[in-house]
C-alpha cells in the first residue's frame, strides 16, 4: 500500500485540519424527526439537581425513552426542550452529546459528513484549528 493509499484510509479529521468556533446560534439544538439528545441517568440526575427539581417532575416533564430504550431529552417542536431564545438553559450541565458537538464520528470521519454538517452549523470551518488529539479525546468520550 502506498503512502497516498494509507493517507486516504485515515479518517477525515486526521487528513485535514478542522476548524470550529461555536457562534451560539442554537442550530445544533434543533433537529426535528429522528434527532435525539441521548443522556445517561447520571447526566439526567445532574441536570435535575441543577434545576432544583424533584426527580419525578423532571422525569415526567423533560425525559423520554427512545425506541431502542435509551434515555433522551424531550423535544418541543423541532428543538431541545432546554433551548430558549437560541440559548441552552442547562449549558453548564449539558449532556456529553451536546458538549462533544460537532466532533461526532458520523461528522468527522468523512469529508462528506463534515461538509453536510457545515450546512447546518455556521461555526464549522471557522475559528481556531482543532488539534487531532483534541478531536480524538472527544471521540473517546472525553468531550
């Protein structure tokens, strides 16, 4: 295998320098059908505590079960239930899925994924260069 072939087999984020700067537009918090914010029970409990709510009320008002059984935040229309005036009401306690955006495997593995997500996110391709080590730490769950 030539060096060029080996390079082409690398994930997109290893072949190209990624740039990203969050503009705070809230587009990543919108999605509509088929888009979910998954979270762990621990993350849900942290959010519940942050909001000062009882678990029963929080669970009833803000959580749902995905068809595969996973815990998800409810959506209101096409937006996360915690999106208010294009801002996250639980920003300090947002789930890993939110903290790691846009460095999700389906987005950063291929150039097509990165370009498609850039249609939705105005911060992709702008701002500081994101080191490969940072991308890989996020992908490993350290978002």
